[in-house]
C-alpha cells in the first residue's frame, strides 16, 4: 500500500483524536470550572468600561475594576428593584380587579354547567339505565379505570412537584457560592487582563497566535452583535405591544409592554406566556373586541420576530441571512429551542475558523509537507 496514504490516514486519525479529546476536556473543565468561565466572560465584556476608568479617570487598574463591578451591580440591583416595584404595583392592581373578574368566570362556569353539563349528564343517565346489567357494568368499570388513571397521573405530578422543592431550595446556596466565586474571578481576571493575555500569547506559536487573534476578534464582534440583535428584537416587540395596548386603551400599558418585552427573551414561551392566557380570559369574560385586539397584537409580534430575526442577526453578526436562517432551523431541530442560540453561534464559530485558515492548516497537516493531493 502507498505509504503516502498510510501517513495521511494516520494524520487524519490524529486530528480526529485531538478534536475528540479537546471536546471532552472542554466539557469536563466547564463542568467543574464554570464559575471562572463566567468570570472570564464578565471580565471580557466589561473590559472597555475598566479601560475607560483607568485611562480617563486615571485610576489604578484594581480600583477601575472595583468601580466597574460596583456600577454593574448597582445597575442590575436598580433594574431588579424597579421590576419588584412594578410587580408589587401590578399585584395591588390585580388584587382590586381579580375578584370582580373571578365572579364573572364563576358565573360563566355555572351557566355552562346548567346549560350543557347537567342536560348531558341526564341524557347519559337515561341512556345508561336503558342498557342491560352487563353493559352497565362494562361502562362503569371503564369509568373507574379512567378515574384511577387520572388520579394516578395527578398523584405522580404532585409527588414530582413536591419532590423537586428540596432540590430547588438547595439550588440557592449553590447559586450564592457560584456568584461569589464568579465575582472574585471577574475581579482578578480583569485586574490582570493584559498580563494574562501576554502570557497566553507567549505560550502559543506564532501561526496559532495569528489565527487565534482572528478567531477572538470575530467572536467578540459576534457576541456583542448577538446581544445587540436580541436587544433590537425585544425593543421592536415592546414598541409594537405598547402601541397596540394604547390603541386598545388597556390600563398599565407601559408596564405590561415592558413585561411582555422581557418575557420575549424566553425561548419557546416568549410573548405567548402573557398573551395566550390573557386572550383566553377575555374571551371567557365576553370581551371579544379586546380578545381580538390582543390576538392581532400577538400575531404581529410573532410575525415580525420570525421575519426580522434572521435579518437582524445576520446584519449584526455578519452572516448571510440565508445561512443564518438555516442555522436557526437546524439548531432548533437538533437541540430544540436552545438551538436557536446554539445554531447561529456554531455558524459564527465555523465561519471564524474558516476565515482564520484553521481548516486550511488542518488539511495541510493531513496532506503532509509534500502538499500533493493523492492520486
């Protein structure tokens, strides 16, 4: 057998092995060091703010990092406080209006039972009494079987629900620990950002350093572009919702629109988490005009997001709209709704590696120094 083919096959297996081992190593490292990975991401994102305070404010690097962390923490605390205030205000409003609406729902249910369920029950009772004893026993046994299945399902659901409460409660101490370590990691990584960057640069070969710089620059652009794209989409959804609610003259239109905009971040649920129950309730309450208006707003929000998301993502991340659409669809099919994020990120990573000639270098390594294609 031609030795060239053997050598290339060995190099190909080496590349596959290195990639597989790298993926396993990344998985294991991220599993046990994710607070420090979070700290690295935060330090990376707030580095421009730290540089601003260090240069413009003439602060020591450590003080600039500390001030930046305080400002970021204050902004998040302020947003959470504002959200809590809005929730309290909305709860107070609901406490005043819900009893009246609840009475309407109860009246509707009573009328439904009186007009539909009770006559149907009487008809079924008359039908059952007209059957012979064997048929009656068969029907009753089937009803008992269905009842047992429903009871078992409800019991299993309640058991699982209450069984998960300790796990949820135990999550809070772990979250607090992760938060503390992430903040400490953010401080020390950001304080020594350029020293760590130089250390990493010295450890890499010159060619890998050039490729790594290209990958880092493109990923940085893609990260901030993705955040900007999501903020743009959420803003559009919020504005459409606000305009629609103002036209419908809904109380607390601004608060509800902001809440719906924030919910739009959630995958799968999105704005439907608010709109769908709201529309159903208004239909039950007999407010058909309001229900139709809310349905139109919901439809507009969904349609604009489906149309605008590929375009906005592609323009901010720097990808072709068709490729972005394909990445969204493939990611959704493979991973589910998390794939709507993983798909574009994977496409960005592959595109970045291609621009950095990483795949070309790997192919050159597989072919060997002779650079000749096999015949």
